[in-house]
């Protein structure tokens, strides 16, 4: 018996001992296992170019896709508003999944309700679920706003949110003037970034365009403020705080739309804050008067940004700006739009990032990377790697579209380091597996699921993306701004040095290069 | 804070010292007082609801009274819209619980991308195999439905998917189709596709499962549907004269309803084998299609998670005459009781084997209790979990001197509450069925347990409140908790949760203790 009270062994060690190993070996006879030689043969076959070709010929099956569904993004955007309770109309299991998913990434509570539709609602529609659900949520959780979105069930049966919310108000579920913006967020269209876009547009539309016919439309009176939209972002806590710091430094009057940087980073001090921070509803309405709106992620705001532009504002979008040039572009744009000077402090911060790159560039230069993730994140990281002299060899985005592909190709073609690089829209991590076997790279950048690729292909994983379930607290540090660029650089360098050490630490064999100075 | 906390204690009178703190657990409350307080608490919580909702929720909340045959709550009823139920759906019950762990089959999340994504690898159903080659548990296979699939139907896509799986994953031993919501709404005929493709592939096992998320009221119906799918698409397809690939023995048993979370089924299996039994199948943690098929050859089915697999156990009893018995491998008291109960179905050799196993592990049990009980004695726990745990883990806490003062089921039925009342909970225990965020927070706020055991959605809520917490679905990424080896881990984990120094630091030293103020005001 290996277990003891003095040194308790859990799953990490318990099953490695002979008792369990023998037990598991004996279990095999009941499993009708495949011939080990055949398993080995197929395993090797999956590494080949032939397998890659078959794999890339897939038309219907997705294996390990790197995307989630629309309502997740809607919930993420909704909690960025003051006192807002996301309400997802449809089956309840979906909401349990969104909440779990967000909590596993942020290590924070995630509050959201469902209208709990079941078979009868599938037949008769979910109107009664909406009527009861809004009344219950309003009474129990005292929100300032309830932001409604939909699961695919409600979308397939065609529930009409606008009409349902109107009827619910007539029935007294919530006061007539209570804010209930809504967005249809079918899971079978786009991905979580689409859901973010739809929900945010729904909320702005609600405040700006007359609250679904119950109030006069707002008349825009331009002021000097700038709206910032972060987009769906696993680093929202660190990133939005960094953006606010930069805006404050520049003295720019601003509104962050969907500011969920507080609600996903509340203190442990004896009080559970179901709501915390967020864009005030007043600010959300007044955002119509801003001079301009800047989206940090183009593919998270494909509908929202044109909607804002239609209301007379200047708009600009970025692609998850990481690193020097992208941050330069952002800062210059902020200065140009606001008419504010760029303070010396930002120039110093920039200089520190240049300094860091110069100090470390020799270790990154020429290294090959594979990247996967949301379309903007992929673009931003690839652009940064190019300016570090690294080669973003495979850039894969399951929820990237044709326009993303074209834009990626332009980016890759713009740099001598992007010449042998390819972008893969609509592909999944099983495709990536084939790429890593047939065209190996030095490092992989992706979310937690990348660890399966690391295990299978031996490509070291640098965790940047969403979700990150198996490392803690990284969402609190920014990736944006010069400071964020430094954080990304350090993350990459740490992995590079760890790998060098791993390859040189065999006593008497490889350790002549086991240097203490690098 | 300690002084404030003991005011609401309801544990028996005792004095104990730990880490230099003199803690007086002198109880000032009788059972009658506890019952009255809990009843008042329920009434207070119900005040928040609109009238109709209050009436409905009142039926799910109660204070257990000793001697009653159940806990006096309604269960397995639709959740109320908008209340923040903690429940999931039928798909979660089928793909996430019952089918997902079968390692040598490919499980397709059939429909849009989300369901499969959110349930991908998160339940820690451990298995041994070459992932992606002959085992597939931690892969996310989905048909990733697009709008055109909704409009024109997904059957053609499913046909193509099955072909692609056959080509790219040739060593799979079978395929299941786990329906997401849209499948049942758009009228797809996944049964016809399954039959046709099975025939085309020479009788390959292809199992269509109608576990659309809108069916039923929780995960529970998904378990039932999944059980029925095993019956219809595996048992009924196996040729009746099909011989198992091993020689039967009189001591063959199957573990039913253990999902091998963190290795639970392994730390259970080892005890069964040490007592002389032979485990021929695991349902479904680290399980395989061959094991499912061979189960009708078992002499006894032993059932851990009654809720999720009683259906197939009853079926095997009716059809194949296999008896089944429930057991509980949490904590030494229940483990010993269970080993003896299981042995009761066999001859003296096995009965002696059970005694031998109990004796073998007694020194470990003693050492664990000696080490951890002084740190945990008198600590109170509130649980809210699914399946079997709201009752099954109570004994393990009691073995450590702890007391469960509130419990409830996410998706239990009345037979779960009967078992709970008759074998587990104490008089005066607060019972909450299908509890929601609001109710659970108020209950914990008021009863101030030393530990809450629930799920990921609850974890951070209570930790923010300064209440130690352990996830009791995933073992908070630890485990196993089953068996004697698991008990040591369970004890260690509860100790590290409750006695972590961080819980003494939640208040800034310059701020007043609002909790003490709150209690003082009462």
C-alpha cells in the first residue's frame, strides 16, 4: 500500500505504483484492446503528410475546434455594464456551461440566468418563460438592467425577443421603463465573438435608438470623448485597466463600453459582489455623443462599429494590438482623434519595450511559431512576432473568416519574416496537429487546449488565449500597451529559456551549454 | 470572528484546541431551536419571490425531521425561469456523464459548437489509452452546425461525419451521436442514419442518443435516456450467443455509476479485487464498449451513483437476472459497511476477503483520522451537489468529526431524498432541492458553515464571502476520493480548505468585522 497519512498521494502519484499498474494491466483483457502494434502504426500514420491531406479534406467533422458559441460572448459583454444581469432565453444547461466556462478561466463567480425552457416551451414558445423569468430575476437579483440573449433552442423555434419583452413589461414582470436590451445570438452562426458583437450592438441600440420604441431616440450632440470597445478578451481585466491608464495619462475623456474589468476581478474580503464596476447605463447612453469609437478587435465589432458610424461618429478598429507598432498605431490614433498630446511617459514606456526587445531579440529571431485563437488575437500576436524577427509559420483561427484570411496574408506578405507563413481560417486543432507534425515549429501559442498538441507533437506551448484553465491569474496582467507588449515578450522568453535549459541539463551529456548567463 | 461564529454553531458541546486558539463550541441550541431557526430562514428567503414563485419554491425547501421516510421536499420538477438554477441539461447528463467517459468510442456533440466545447475535458474522467488513436475521451468531436444545417437538416452532414471519423480515427470501436437542442426541433432522423451506417460498416456500433438539452428538467433525464440507449443500441444488438472473450468466474462483478473522476473507480476497483472479486466492467469511467457488452455476464452489479445508472441496473436485473446492490465508498465507515454488503452476495471466501481488506486498511484509516480529526472536529459543512454526493459523502465527513448541517440535490428524485432521510442526515438538517444562487447564498450567510461543498459556479461566490470551499463534482482537481486511498486525500483536502491561513486574512486589519457586527445585532 503506497498511501499514507504522513505523505498523502493523490492522482498525480497514487496510480504510478506497482499495485495500481498491475491492476490496470489486468483490466486490459476486458477492454478488447487493439493490438499495440496497430495502435503504434496508426499513431505514426497520423503524423504523415498523407494523413494531413485526408485531415484537411474534412468537410463536415470538427475535431477540437478553437471557438465557442454566440451566447458566451453575449454574457461576457453584458456583465460589462453596471448592475447588469445577463438573461439567456432558451435551455438552462447552456447557462450552466457559460458560467462554468467563465469561472474556470477567471477563477471568479459568473452570474447569469436562464429562462429554463423545456419541451412545452419548444412546442408553444417561450413567452411564459420570459414573463416569469424576468419577474423572478428582477425581484431576486435587483439588477439595474437585464440583458437578454438566446440559446439555439429559442432561435430554432423562432421566439421573438422584442415582442416577448414588450409583453412581459405589459404583464408587469419589470417596470415599463426598466432597461431590457436584447440580442438574438444563435449558436449556429459565427462564434462567441459574434455574440459579443450582437449583444453590445443590442445594448447600444437600446439606449441610443429609443429603447425598442418606448422612448425618443437620442439626438447626438458631439463632445470630445472617445469610446473604447475591448471585444471578447480573456485578458479583459488587465487590458481594460491598462487602456484606462493610458487614456488617463493622455487626458482623454472616455467611456469604456462593456467594461467587465471589475466584475471579473473582485476582492475576497467577506462580501460577494454579484455586480461590480461596469459601464454605467448613463455613460452607455451618453456614448452616442462621443467624437469617435475605437474597437480594439475588429472581428468582435463587425456589426457594432458600423452601427456606431451610422450615428455620425468616427470609428477605428484594431486587431488586438500587441507590441510596438500596434501600440504606436493605437497611441497615435488616440492622439489624432482626441487632439491630445502624447505624454513623455508613454514615450519612455515605449523606449523600455524597445530596450527589452533589443536585449532579447537574439533569442527570438528566426524562431518559428504556430499560433491559434480568435481572429484578432491571432493577428495581433503574429504582427508582434514579425517585429521581433520571429516567423509566425502557422496562424490558425477556427472562427476566422475569408476577410481575416486576406488580411492575415497581407500582414505576412509585408514582412520578410512572414514569407513562409500561412493563415488557416475555419480550421481546428486537429488540423493544427497535422501542421505541427508535417511542418514543425519551435513554439506553439494558444489556449489551454494547446497542451494536448504539446503532448502529442512535443511543441512547447506558450499559453496566450482563452480559455486558460490550467494556469492562474494571467488575465490580470495586460497584453495591450507597451507594458502589455513587455508581458508578452517575457512570457515568450521564459518559455524559450526553459526549453534551452531542458535541452542542456543532462549531467555529463548536454550540460556544457547549461549556462548561467543567457 | 471566531467568537461570532460559535454563536451559530449547532454542534454538540465540546472544547478543543487547535493552533493555539481556544475554541468553545458550546452549543446553545437544541434540535428544536435549530429546526425553528432553519424554518424561519426558509420563510425569510421565500420573501424575495413573487407570490407564484414563492409558492413553488416553498415545496423544495424543508428542515429534515428524524423518523420521516423522506426529506419532505418536492424534486425532479422543472426549474423556475430566471432564478439562477445551478442545474444543467439532458445533454450534460448523457454526453457529459454517462457516455463521454467510454474511452474507445467517439462521441459526437451533434449540433452547434458550444455544448461540446464547454464540456470538453472538464470532468476529469480518467482513462488509460492513446488519445486520438484508440481512445477519445478528451477530444471534442462536433458537427459544428451552421445555419444551413438548421434550415436543410443535418442528416447528410452526419453521414459525412461518420465517414470522416471512420477514415481519420480507424481504431474507434464505436460512435455515439449526442443530440444537442436543435436536433429534435428540426426533425432529423439520426436513428435512420445510425442504422444505415452501421450496416454499411459491417455492424459497427453506432448509437444515436436523443439527449437534446431541452428534454426533461435537468441532467437527470439525460442519464435515463443514455441508459436506455445502452439498452437499445448495445444490449439489444449483441448476439445472444455472443460469448465473452474471457472465461466467466463466480466472482465477476461490474462497477456501475463510477465515472473515475480523478481516478475514483480505480481506487474502488483495487478494493474489490483485493477481496477476491473480479471486476469485468467499469461504467463508465475508464470503460470501453467491450465492457458494456460483457456486463450481462456479471454475477452482481454494484451501483455507486444510483441516480445516473439505476435504470440500466434495473433493466439488467429484469432481463438477465443480475442482482444489483448500492454501495458507498466515501469514508471508512461506509466503505466497510459497503464491502460487507457486497460480500453478502457471495460465499465465505469473499466475506473473509472483505474482512481482510477492512483490516488491511485499518492502520491507514487510524493514521488519517488521528492526523486530521483534531483539526476538523466539530466543523460544519453545507453541501449542494448532484448524483449521489449530497448523501454519500456525509459519512466521510462524520468519520472526520464533521457535521453536515445542510444538503440538497441538483437533480435528485424522491428516491434520493428517501435514501438521504433514512440513512444519512440528522434531525434538523436544512434541505434544499434545486437551490438557486440567491437561496444558497442566504442559507450560507445565515448558517455560517465552516465549509461549503458544491460546484465551480458556487466556488468563488462563497470564497469571496470568506467561506472555505471544495468543489465536490471535480474534487477541485484533486482526487480520487473513493476508497481507502481516496479517504486520505479527502481528509487532506478538507483540512487544507478549512485551515488555510488565508481565511484569517480576508478582512483588512483596519476595517471593522462586519460579520461580527451583523451577528451582534441579532
